[in-house]
C-alpha cells in the first residue's frame, strides 16, 4: 500500500532533523525516513576519540543549544548522538527508522519514494542522506596488489587494533590528520598527503568556518570575487589532539606515493615503505543514488541547485552536502539556515 505525506525527508541525521524542525514550525505534514536503527546519523559510526572542532554552544541545531559535555570543551561524537536523539524527541519529529529509500520517481503531480518498508507519495522531497554511506577511494595503481589490510575512514574505530603495526594513513584533511594523530604512539605511522598539510590557525573553530563559508556565499551571490571560503583558511582544524601531535613533531607528512606494491607503497623516486595497513582518509561523495531515475546529475556528479532546490526538479531540495547546498551546510551550526529556507520554499510550493 502506498502511504501519503506532503513532504518526505530522506535521512534522519542532523540535516533531516533540522528540516523536520522547520517543516513542523510551518505546520507542514512530513515524515522523515531513515535507514538506521537508532538516532544520530553518521555520528554513530565515527571513531571513538573524535571530538568536534567547536564548543557545544557553537554546534547547535535550530531551536535548541547543544548542552556542554561535562569536562570537555569540544564534545565527542557520543555527545552529539545523545543531543540528536534528545532533539528528535523534544520536537516530536516523525522519524521512521529502518526505512531504506532505494529510488525516487516522478509520478504526475507527486514524487514516489520507494523504500524497504513500502512506497510513499509526496508533493515534495528533501534529500538529507549525507555522505558517510559513500566513502571515496582514489584510483591509485596497485591498490589490488597490496596484500595487507585496506580500510577507509568509515571503518576506523580506535588505535588499539593497530598496535605495533606499520600503518600508512592517506589524506591531508581533518579525518587524515585526526586519525594519524590518534595512531601516534600505538602504530608505526607513515602519514601521506597530496600537498603539504595546511593547518588552520589554532584559535579557529566552527564559528569561523561558518562565517568564512557565509561570506563566500554572499560574495558569489552579488557577483563579487570568490573569497575562497573555508578552503582559503586551510584544510585541517587544529583540534587539541592534532595540535598536540603536531607540536610534538609526530605528524610529519610525506608526499603522495605513486603506487601500492604487494607489501607496501612506492614513491616516484623509487623509495618504498613496507606496510601492514593502509587507511584511506580520502573523503566522501554525496549519497544521491536514490535520485538516479530523476536524471538530475550535472558534470561533477552534483545535482544543480538554486540554494537547496534542484534546478530541474523544484519539488526536490538537497540539504547538508556542503557549500553548494548552503554555506557550511554540512556542519551542525550551518544546517539551520538552509533547512529554514528549504521549508519556506516548500510551503510556497504546496500553497
Ligand atoms: P548523516 O549524519 O550522514 O545522516 C544521513 C542519514 O541518512 C543517515 O542516518 C543515513 O543512514 C541516512 N540515509 C542515507 N541514505 C539513505 C537512504 N537512501 N534511505 C534512508 N536513509 C538514508 N561538523 C560539525 O559541525 N562539527 C564537527 O566537528 C564535525 N566534524 C566532523 C568530523 C568528521 C570525521 C566528519 C566526517 C564530519 C564532521 N562534521 C562536523 C561534518 C558533519 O556535521 C557530518 O558530516 C554530519 O554527519 C552530516 O549530517 P547529515 O545529516 O547531512 O548526514
């Protein structure tokens, strides 16, 4: 049997909840479908030592401040999960868990949402599927030849399982730097980055990132020169464990190797390093597979958007994937505004 809701939100992480908050405020009927069994989105699956790059008060969703975590300036992922679980309950957001959305189709005046627990018919759809379910691995020669273990950021939990092993961490972003820092002292670490690590100033946190992303969006909107946004500040937020490892001289990056061998990696000059494990901290892509049938993807794999609205399907809004769907929209502090704008546009669409 097909169920109906004016709006179907796909994904019950922070972006889906922020959408639910604003849809509820505007009195718009909606349901939030989430594949997972428990609240918290991707935060349920990050590594044990992960800490936010901002204090709690600057990591809040609309309507409710994140409470401080006892004894910590920078909350950990478990704290974010409890905050999201509490947020969902407090605003009575209609989340249905264990519902995997496989496809969205056009169906006359509706969008038909196919899920593992039956179909939905909606007048508008919000995609808040995040990126965690689409880890990206670069095509590096020899990847299949390597006989050791390879994993991606999404599979890394703690340094304990790598004790004494020769581990190569690939990636000069936040995940690479944090996981490399996590492994210092436990594993025999080699950290490899495509360019020299670029740390943001030590006193910069999520607020500054949000401001930089907003300033960039504003500049672009009025035709001014691109300010470069967050990327102009650097790639790595110097959260305390990263700062400590860096200052102790334990985070010395090597340039990217050119290939993997059966037992390690090799650089262009012929230098080699043997390894038991390679951890690919090489990023993510937006999880947009359910929208394949709508044929909206542009050249870079992105769906073209005007704000959060898909240009070629105005009944679809995208939330939380990065600056292209709103300044800093892939952060806790940044998702509120795009979620509000999407809810308002949906209200206008529904009349
Ligand atoms: P997610 O949290 O991934 O939630 C998406 C939900 O949708 C998931 O529950 C997923 O199961 C579900 N879903 C996906 N596809 C489907 C489908 N087809 N059908 C049904 N359900 C589906 N941000 C900060 O503000 N501060 C930080 O300090 C910070 N640190 C970060 C550190 C790391 C290592 C990473 C990776 C990100 C960090 N971020 C941080 C960024 C950001 O806050 C997270 O990426 C955030 O989890 C994105 O939220 P989301 O709701 O968009 O996606």
